[in-house]
C-alpha cells in the first residue's frame, strides 16, 4: 500500500504538471504515454502466442498521434491524415514474409492496438483544444482526469462500505453496483464544483461529462479486465510499482475519452 501510494502521488504530480505547463508539454507527454501504452498492449498480446507487428505498430501509432496533434499546431488540411494509411496497411505486406499459422490474428491485433490505445489518447489530447481549435485550454483535460479519479475513489469507498450486488462478477468479482453509483455520485459532485471554477460551460454540461466518464470509465476497466483474464495475466505491465502497467491506470480513459469528446463536441458546436 505504501509503494502504491508513493507511485500514485508522484505520477499524479507528473500528470497534472503536463496539463498545466502548456500545450507542448501536454502533447509530448501524452505522445509518450500513448506509445508506451501501445508497446505494453503488444507485449501483453505477444504472451498469448500471437505476434502483432510491434515495430510498424509503434511507428504508425506515433505518426497517428503526431498528425492528429499537428492539426492544432500547423493548421493543415485534415486530408493529410490519409498519409498514415500506407504505413498502417503495410502490416499486410510484412505478414506475407512471415511464416505463421495465424497471419490474420497478427494483423488484427496490430490494428486493435490503434483502435484500443492510440485513438483514445488522440481524443483525450484533442480535449485540450476543444474550445478553440488552435488554442490550448487545460480545463477539459483537467476536469476529465479529476472526474475519472473521483469516480475511481468513490467506487472503491462506496464498494468497500456498501457493496453487495455484483456489477459484473465474471470479469471483475470485486466491483459492485453500489460502488458504481457511488463513483458516479462522487464524479458528479466534482463536476458541480468545477462548474464554479470553469464557467465557460453550464453545470449540466459538466455533470453530463461526469456521468459519461463514470459509465464508460467503468466499462473500460471491465474491458481491460476481460483482456487480462483472456490472457491469464494479472497486470498489463510493471512500469508503475504497486499499480501494474499503464493500461491498468488508463483503462477508464481508453473508452471514456472518445465518448466524452463526441458528447462535448456535439453539445458545444
């Protein structure tokens, strides 16, 4: 528990620092996180005997993130994102030269890495530029993380105190409906608090964001648990002492970030 607390303390400071220190720090930090998380995903999948195209995947994942981030800095036409396609689809050609009994499993999991890891990080990064396409604003990324952490904390505390009804025992025996609603309640409370600090959006917008984060953040946790159980693995990695790997820490973000971005974009525009 001591190791877990120390890791959480310093990692939280680093994450908050990356948000407050400006757009370039924010972009570089989440580029690194997305690449490390993708590497962790491919390493995890490799343990099952499947051989995703890790090197191509990491280069393509980096390029996807950089080009998505570059839209806000260089203001180029969205059509240039199509330049990623030859690199991404080169995995089919590369697989021709491999002698493997399940070639399309290797190809499939390479693409799953982009969808499951890289694209969600792109959406989270885009939250920093949601109010103004070319101007960084830390309000939405900060609010997202605070609500996500509030949900995790509330779900744990309410689950320990009142948890009786299992939420999804097959994938996560410890989660309960009481914990789920407790986490959502805590997240909504944080949302209302933030609405007094960040007045550019009404309280109901922040509350809706909190409900989505609590719902899809929990589903993201369950999906990652399903992945680890299918591979008979306890943790996705060992990068964060006491916490496991990056995927263990960002499982909620991976499903919630695209949904929250879509919600805010549709509401605000």
